[in-house]
C-alpha cells in the first residue's frame, strides 16, 4: 500500500530545465563556447557540479571546478528569480488527491536548498491558498542534505527515513533516467513522467512511463 508520494521538482513540478540549460549556455559563452539546444538531454537529472565537471573535461577548461560551480550557480539563481516559471499540468490535482487519500507528500530534489526554496516559493506564490511549501509537504529533501546525489539512492533513502516509512511504501515520480535510477535503487516504486526534453529517453527501473502527472492517480492504490 502506497503511504507516500515523492515528487522530484525540476522538470516534474516546475519547468526549470530550460532555465537550468540557459544558465549553462550563458556561462559557457564567457569561454566563447556555444551550446546548442540539442545538448540539453545530456544534462537532465545530473547535478550542476557533475555537468560542469563534464564540460570542463570536454572543453579542456583550466578554471577550477568550484569557481565554475559558483559562477554558473549565480547566473542560474538570477534567472530562477526573474524568468517565467511554469508549473506542469496535473501537479496540483494529483497532489490534492494524494492528500485526500491520507497519503504523505514530499519533494526530493537534487538541487541545492536555496534553489529549491526559490522555485517552490514562486510556485506557491501562484497559489496562496495552498499555504507554504514547508506546511504543504511532509518533508522536503534537497541536494544539501546528502553527500552523494542522484543517481545514487541516498536522497530517497533519507526521504523515507524522514517520513518514517520503508522505501517499499513510497511511490516516486521522476522525469529523468538518473532520478528513476536513484529511487529504484532505494527500493521504491518509480513512475517516469518525462517532459518534452526527456521524452524518448529510456527509463530503466521505472514501473511505467506516463504521459502526464494526472496519469499517476491510478497507481495510488498499488
């Protein structure tokens, strides 16, 4: 019996993936490097540090990785605060149905705490009747809370621990292969809900690949 639904954030609740990639594009232009949109699927589901480490190696950049992470992170935060932020269809409907059934709700995001706070803050500003993110969700776990991020299972294991549940009692919703791998490795049932950028990718470990968040309602009785 499902006792908790764990939502990824970027690319599943809010459409931040284009903002993330735009931050990479802006930053890499400082090195005279143009990154085409076709590269975007390569970045999905991995941490900024992992992606920057790959870019550093690919383009033989001498800049220290910590400096790259800080600079790119500052660009992203500015965009996150100012760019249009869209919510994916079906999130509120699914989330409210989860609550109606007495099932716990959580956010499990590989993003750092500041990024999660800004994104969720902007989301809940659009729906003031929902209260605050901290009151709405039973727990919010971010990349700051663990040392080994997705695709490793640590972040999902911590979420289950905070909820006081076995991982087998949790249903995770993810939009990328690394996220699916993380939740599946933690022993959770995982549903892949790809967006336009991850659609067409393979999702090993997912029990099903859905067309939208609303389609997940049928799995709440599992």
